[in-house]
């Protein structure tokens, strides 16, 4: 508790205070769960290790190590770090895929915080149903509990058709059945679970089924990646927050005819890239998001 | 009623009516078929021109890997499977330019695999 309060005080003093998002029905009845410490975690996403495109990111080989250094230099270390997919950039060559995954793993070993959770993105997993990714990082969907919050990682990328699939949905149903209706639930996933902009493949084909399973739970917040920018949307009482990328930003949904990376601006290097800290205030089911740049200005 | 129908069948009257109906159907203009080839990583043609309210049948083929055709604005999609012809009937209900894309991750260039449907009045 103390560290979280100290960190929030620090954020305010440093002018870095984030935006507070309450998951849907928070603020009502007192949380029935045992008193829990507040905490914070860091989300990094879409690092696309192996990407090569100098006009898009001339520091493609340096951005991830810089992000790792930036996380290490945070004034307070998070309880854990999560990577929400597209750790590597896609390749048709299975050997090259494994080489990229190995290099990524070795770079992020430099994180001071050793409690790191990984998720696949379609670039990592769609061409071999997640086989190579699992060799390095284990199960592609799972859940865990941390200080009163139930975290669920949903894999909507190992199926190249962007389906969660019946087997995983059955697991999700069974996992959620063990949670209290007012339990604090945070979902990590790669693609948006809702139809954000299917014209750019920003959707999950059976994501509506996952949302239907989550709906009976009063306090659900989803953190995802895939779209390389911040985006905040509600589906009913469920809040969905996408994260920035660590390789290149993408334009706002439907803002131009084609989905194409926003080119590197030499006057503002690393613009649009970054990672976030999420302060979880468990009792209120509130999540304060603070965005951090790859490099301090 | 059943008996009456049987008598009619026996007399060949219903059958004759059916043939007549079939002839009418054949006389109607056939729906236009547009063949779309999907290959790594492009649709050919990339531009499809349609008329609002006029049905077409899109025929998809590929010699490569499993791909997908998705035109979200028309809620129309089909799997494209090597060695098979997939067919999708589409009746455009609005004018404008709309995106279609491959929605099955199919390789290095998958993310650029898209095209446009132009619908005129």
C-alpha cells in the first residue's frame, strides 16, 4: 500500500499523473474481497522485434532495449510487467521466427523486475498456431491472481482466423465461474475483443462470446495492444484500453484509406511510441493509466 | 387435398407447371460472376465495381495457402481454400467505396492484402 501511495504522490509532484479509469460499476457496494494492497504494473506492447523499415523506425534495433532501460529507471518498480503480444515481427521462416523470439527473450531478461508475463500477437503466433511462441514462453492463455485482482490472459491470435476458439472459451467460462460477481477482473489480450474497426482487421472474430462471458462480472477492465495507439472504449460496463506500440504508431481507426505505419519524424524521434504504468486501486476497481515515452524528452 | 395433388401429379399438370416455372427462371438474367484470385499477398482484381441492388456471385480461388475474404461493411466473408472454389453472393445495399481484406493471417505480406469495392447507383 505504502509504495503505491508514495508512487502516486510522486506522479503528482512530477506532473505525471495518469488518467483514472473506473471499471464499469465501481463505486457502489464495498468490495466483498479481503482488504488488499493497491499496486501497479507496467504494460508494454507490440515491440515487433525483427522489424526492418528505416523510414518507419530507423532505431528498430534500439527501441526495445531503450524501453527496457526506461522501465528499469522508473522511480518505483512495478509488481509485474506484461507484454501484450507482437513481441516479434512476423516472418515466414520458422528458424528466423525462433531467432527473433530468442533475441527478444534475451533483451527483456535485462528488466530489473523478474515477474514478467508474456502474451502472443498474431505476428508471433498465427503462422504456426503459436508453436514457436509456446516453446519460449509457455501457455498462450492463462489466469493468475495478484493482490485481490484476477488477471486473465486471452489468446486471440494463435488461430490465424483471429478466433479465441471453443476450447479456450470453455476454459474462460470455467475460470470466470470461480470469481465473485463483484470480483476485480483484468483481462489481457492482443486484439480488441470488440469490433473496433474490422476494415483494418481490428477485431476478434468470436470476441463477442468472450465479452458475453465477462458481462455478468461487475468490474472488468481489458488491456490490449494490436492497434499501436491508445484507445479507450466501453462495451456496456466493460472498459477496454489499448496500448501504444514500441516500434511504430498506426493512424486512428478509419482516419485514412489504408492502415499504414505513421512515418518516423526526425524532429520528434520515438513520437507515438511508449509504454504505460497502470495503478490498480483494488477497492474502488479504478485503474490509473500513466503513459511513458521510450526516451525522456 | 393430398388426393387432389396426387391426381394432378398423375396428370402431369404440376410437373408441367414446374417446368414452366423453371423456364421463367432460366429466362431471367443470370447473376454476374466475378472471379477473385487470392495469392500471396494480393487479391486480383483489387478493385471490384458493383451496382447497388444488383446481386453478384464472387468466386474465390487460391493456389497458395488458406486465406479469407472479408467485406465488413456488407457483413460478407468467405474462407478461400487451396484447390476449392468458394462462392459468396453479394447484393450491395449502399453506394460508396468499401474495403475488403484478407482476414486469415497468411504470411509476411498479409497486412497489406486488401482491396476496394466500388458500388454505384
